[in-house]
C-alpha cells in the first residue's frame, strides 16, 4: 500500500535518509523502531505529504485512506461525541442530506442505501465503544472538548482516528497518555482490526503483540524485518554476527593482497601482477558496520544506612484532597526488597497512594509508620516542570547535594547514561528521555531505601526502558511502580495491588491474568476485584501455573533473610546490643513465617 523509492531527506547539513527504499505490505501491522533522533516521526510526516523530500518518491495505493491522530483540535466547543462522529466525513455528509427536507426521490433513496452500507445507524454505538475502551465515562459523551484536560483531549483525538474510515492507521506513540488498562484495550483493538497499521512505539509489549513486521531505521536506511519485535532483535543480532565475520574475512584477504603488493611492487618480473592486485584492492568494497544503536545503562545506588525490614506500614488509612476522600480503609505494608505494582485506571487514586507513601500527602485518618532513618524517593513526570531549565544537570545535582564535588556529580549522572557533554548541557536543550534520566538520578541521590516511581517510562525509548528494568532488578531497596508499560511491570514486579473504588486490594494473580480479566470484562475491572483478593488454598495453588513463581519468590525472600540473620549473628558474637538483638528476633520471626508459607505451598 505504501512504497518508498530512493528517499533522501536532509535537515540542514544532517542527512536523515539517504537513497532509502521500502515497500510496506498492505496487510501489515508494522512497527517503526530506531534510536532517538533517527527520523521516525519525520518518516510519518513524509508519508503524509507534510514534508518535502530532497530526492525520491512516495507512492500510496490509489485512493488509499491514511489516517493519523491530529495534534491539534480545531474546535473545542463541540461535544466529545460530535467530535468523534465528525471524523467520518462521509457519514456527516449523508446525515446532512437525510436531514434536508427538500431532497426526495432517487437522491434520497441513494443516500439511505449508502448510509446503511457504511453502517451509519450504529455510528454512536461504535463511537461509544471506542470511547469506553479509552477510559471515557457515559457522562463525558456530551461534554464539550474544552472541559477535558490536555491528556484526555489526546485520547479523544486517538478515538477519532480509530473511528474514522481508513485503510491505514499511522500512530505515533499511541499509548502515551494512557494508563495500563486503556493501553491493554488499545493493544487488543489494534490486534483485531483488519486495517493496515503503521506505528511508532517504545512499548515492547505493543510491538510484540500487534506487529508482524518491523521497520528499523539505521545508517540512514529503512530495513524491513518480518515478525514481531523479539524476532527482529534476534534476526538483527544474527545479521550483525554474519556481517562482522564477513568484514573479518575481507580484511584478511585485503591484508594478504597488500602483503603481495608490498613484496613484489619493486620487482620488474612481478610488477605486472602487483599492479593487477592494486586494482583488485581498489575495487574491493569494505562492508560498512551499521552504527550501533546507543546503549543506556542505569544503576541505582545501594540504600544506606541499614534499616528495619518493614519499611512503611499503613493502618486503616483515609486519604484525599480538601473535601474529597480518594482512598479509604487502606492497609498496606512495604518490606525491604519489595517490588510492588499499583494497578487501576487513571483517576482511581494510584498517585494519591504513591504521594502518601512518599510522605507528600497528609492522611485524613489512620496511622502511617516509617522505619527509623528511612529514606524515600518519589519520581513523578510533573517534577520535570520543577527543574530549572536554565541550569545543567551537574549544576542541579550540586545544588541539591552541596557536599558533592563536580566529579561526584558527573559520576552519579553517568550511572543514568548522562554523558559528560550532556551533563553540561542546559536542561531545556535535553530530550524528554534525558530529562527523565536526570530525574531518576536526582531521586536516587541520597541512597533511598524505597523508590516510588510514577510513570518513569514516559519519554524513555526501548533501550532505556530495558536498562531501567535491569536497574530495578539489581536495586537492593524496595520499589513501588506505576506505569502503563506492561513489559516493565512484568519483568520487575511480584506484588500487585488494584486501586479502585476508594479501595486498595491485593491481586494474587499474575499480570497476564489481570490482563485477561480486564479484556474479558471489556476493560471493566470492578466486578472481578473482590474475587481476586481471595487467598488461594494450597490445593488450588498446586493446580495454578503461578505456583512455581510464588515458591521462587518465597525462596528469594528466605535467602535474603538467612543472609541478614547470619550478619546479625556475627554482630552479636562480637558484642551484645539490645537493638541488634531486637532486629535478630524480628528476622527470626519473619524467617519462620516465610518458611511455613513455603512448606504449605510446596507440593
């Protein structure tokens, strides 16, 4: 459906595409990937005819309808429903004809036939279904667009694109501004649509579940790979290994030819053969190694000093803002080395609970207990607005940690992939991903015992997200995570809590079972939350595929406690201390409880 021939495109002296050719299959679900700044969004604008190219041509199938998410809403005075319906221009045209009382006879009959053919009678129902999937409520349908926040207006524009008749959907980071629940719905919607889909995404789960082709942008060229993202990564690695071997073989051949030339060039009897080999050497093309996509490394420092195993305890908590109570009767405990995910739709109170745990919100009632000397860090994308954009990352860190030398500040930023040159760049000139990594560096500055991360993956590309997963898994403190990135959650968290209806309820299934629950209920989680909180009996656990995972996590916690117990025993062997003995008694008690749980679950 879309063919690109010999595309060359420059921005000033910088070449984004050079003689690039690509043929996209009309039945494809295609993901566009590549390092930041390689030209993914620019490629979309070129396909849509919004950018003039330096050379080459873009062909689209005759009369093919390409639809993208509009960046701006032209009229915010219309209702949400009318905005969505307005995305179907033919539908609007036919309704105008049918409402015109002066039109009759054959023209009117043809209009009715066409209206039925495009399924006009179900338009509102189809629009309502999409809006419901993207998190809008029934009461929102007749609100004016100006009544919604910027994030919800982006959702409305996405809904309009999904509703509009099209042959090809062009989606640039479609899961941005969505929570996990609506992102899951969108993923399911795109999987099932029979339209061609071309999307830019840093969501590995999206790319794996939806795509059957991946277009990789590197070395100013466009390369099509069949399969999902994981298949692409595997294929790319194999190609690079083969290319390196080819280059090594060619290099050996060149060295052999050059050796002959050096030995016999001056000899009259061999001069002719030497000249022949010189020409051979000149004709040999040296394969170009693709520019290696940049690698991001993230590393969180070890928590300090040592604190009690139970870090934060919430008892019968009520929390909210001014006259609005958001959460009620919350019972919650954070232990050292916990990996907790807060699930639930936007607006249900995930961020409220996060702020409460971070001591950024006063409780309305109940009791909050923190371990002595506990350090808690809180990451939120809103913190980016609080940064001094006229300052550099190094200056920012040194202002926050006055005892840091410039070398220490640079070293700490380097843990988060901020190179020396970027650490001296004004924050206003950093990319969104770099700003996020600066925020992560700030939040880990004082060796926290608990890191609360509220949507840390926003603006991070695939490589940075994978580095974040690795950093979280290696971190020796506790993590509480809110994110719409399924991959990050699935690779890091082992405890799940659903925030809904003012309650915070433990969810004892896996993330996959939560996904299945949501999709089976059409995205409505309420009806299944109560059942999800019931504790499984050992007999039920044995038949559950999650049994091995639960046993593994228990064994991991037992090993941590056994190490802690040995450390405390060594301390007590050197000197008797009441505080150390108290920690030892608590450790033994926790260890006994976990061992009993392990024995109860073991088949």
